[in-house]
């Protein structure tokens, strides 16, 4: 007969799994009016309390997919304008990684859009963004960001996960893993996508908001801006909510028994997903119903309900933030301007100018900007060299702006050289952005880790410094 010690790993695993299932069952019973006590609001993370005083409760990350040109948006370069058509200095470009211009004659390409100073702070950025300019005194423009990747997919992975290698947890997954969410009936991490015009429609992939090797219940949930926000949200014809409740209850009972037997945490995730799906059938229609939004708010954003625009998604982002969602990421596509960059950036500015202004204004009017961190940026920038009448991919220097949530307002930080080629003053690695974001959420980026394959991983990998000069 085997000793009891031979069975101890199974007992320990079964105990933990049963405890996990108990939480899921309690939430499910509470949702269906069962006899269990009501659980605490929202969904907890692994941290019982923050490492540091939190300045932000949530993040809204405005991801401009395709690589916005810093030279037509937030980084004025008068010297580049004067050198239009002249050869790029070889001292800058020799031996450097270039995407599609490798081996070609590299010529300076003047900024195609004028710049203007805005606000009391005199922040200088594109004249195509006058409405956003009214919020210049709320913004911190970081002009010295650089990244490791030079093509879209690996650059998206790096901006989202801190690694070019697919399979690492995304920043939204890390945030919800650590802090959980205050949203009771919505996921803690929500993704919204929108298309525009004026650039190449580069694809984005669900792995950009995946949870990697941490439990999959922390992955982002994609809500569509047009049509049904979630596929199969409504019950099939002839199936009542009570009948659906019976089916979900039976499935979760079977999953709960399997979890108790094998102790696989992904089974607990499956139970939680069934519970969340049932909740979404009630919460998502309410989220998307803008009937109670006053006309002044709709006019502020300049959108129509269900139009799938970036502006509409910005309004939904505010509504998600109000409901306690921890991390909200908006992808706006078509920033890949290899040709006709002047017209392309003009189109994009029309799509984001009012929307970004409205989001910041709306948050501030509701006293939410102070604890909502808003970040705007792409996966990389564009070259100061011409690619016909467009610009190639560029990873050595580009711009990001941040507002709210403990960010010092009305300032610029860092700089690229006089041609906008490389970050030369206070260079900011993507890991630094991640470290600063976590710090504002009250999390020490060095201490939020997950052990996988014998190693402790973190969002900032082995790098990352907090940008203390931009903190209020």
C-alpha cells in the first residue's frame, strides 16, 4: 500500500482546484439568485493591495495601428524642412536597420503638415489637430520613444507585450492579472477596433491582446463597433434565459467536477468564461445603448450610435471606464503611409482630432481624468527620408502622448535629433512606458511576475525605468 505522502500532490492540487471552483460557483449562484452570499464587486487580481500609492485606476490606450509619422503630428523639424530633397547625412544612416529603403538613395523629406503652438503651455504639434490643441495643457508629449522592431507585427507585439516573440502576456493582461477589475458584469480588459481611410489597412491580430502563459481569463475581450458587439450574444430562437441558465449550470457542474479531479487552472477559466458570457448578455446591450447619453455628449464626440468609428469607440471607452473596466484598448487602423502621406495624415487627423479631444474633455468633466491614464501612440514612427511621397517604417525615434492619471500636464519630454531620425535626449524604451504605466497604477514593475518554464517573467522583461520627470 502506498504511503499517504505519495498522494499529497494530488490532494493539494484538488484542494486548490475545489477552492477555485467554489468562487466560480458562488458568483454563478449569486448571478442566478441562488442562496450564497454576494461576492465582492468586480474580479480580484493576485495583489491584495497595490505596491505603491495608485494615481490611476484604469488605462485607456489609444493604439494607432500602422505607425503614425511623428514628423507630421507631434515632432516639428524645421531643419528637415530646409533640407528637403538633400541626401540624408551618411553618418546617421550608415549601417542602420531600414525597412524598405535598404540599398536606396536616402533623401530628406520635409514635413508635409505645418505645426502650431497650442494652449498656455505652448505645446507645438500639427495644425491639423486644433480641437486636440484645446487640451494641450492636459497632455505630456514624449518625443523620444524608440522600439526594437521595424515591421508591423513584431512591433505590435513589442509595444503590447515587451517582446517581439508571440506568446507573452499583453500589457492589459498583466494589469488585470495584478489588479483585477472593478467591473462586475464586464471583462477587466476590453479591446475595440476601428478602420479609417488614407493608408494601408495593415492587419492586427488577437495575439496582441492575449494573455500568453498567464491564465486566459485575463486576455482582452474584443467588442465590435458595428453589428452585434459580441458574436452569438443573443440566445438562439426558442431558447429562454431560464433554459440557457440550466444548460450553463449543468456544463459548469461537469467542469467543476473535472477541475476537482485534475486541477487544471484553465478549467477554472472555462467556468469563469461561461459565467461572464451569461453576464454579458445583459451588460453589453446596456453598455451599447446610448439613448441616455445627452445630445451634448453625442455632439461633443461627433459620432452616431453603432457607426463603428474611432469617435464612437472613444465614447464607449468612457462608458467602459465608468463601469470599472481596468484596461481599455482602442485600435485605429490605416496609419501606414508609404505613399501620399500628406493626404493620409490629413484623413487620419480628421478621424482622431475631435474624438481625442472629446474623450479627454468628457473624462475631465466627469472628474475621471485625474485617475484615468490615457496613452496615444503607434507601434513605431516614420522615416525622415522619402519613400516617393510617403515615409518608410522607423523605430529609432517617434512620439507618444499621455494625459491624466498622475501625468504631469502641459509638458514635452525628450527629443529626436534635428532631422527626427533618432531619439537623442532622454530616450524612452517601450519598457520604460510599461514601467511608468504600472507605477501609476500602483504596481512596481519589478515585483509583478509570473513563473513560467522555470523563470520569473514580467512585462518589462529585464529592462524598464519609471519616467519620474513626467509624473505629477
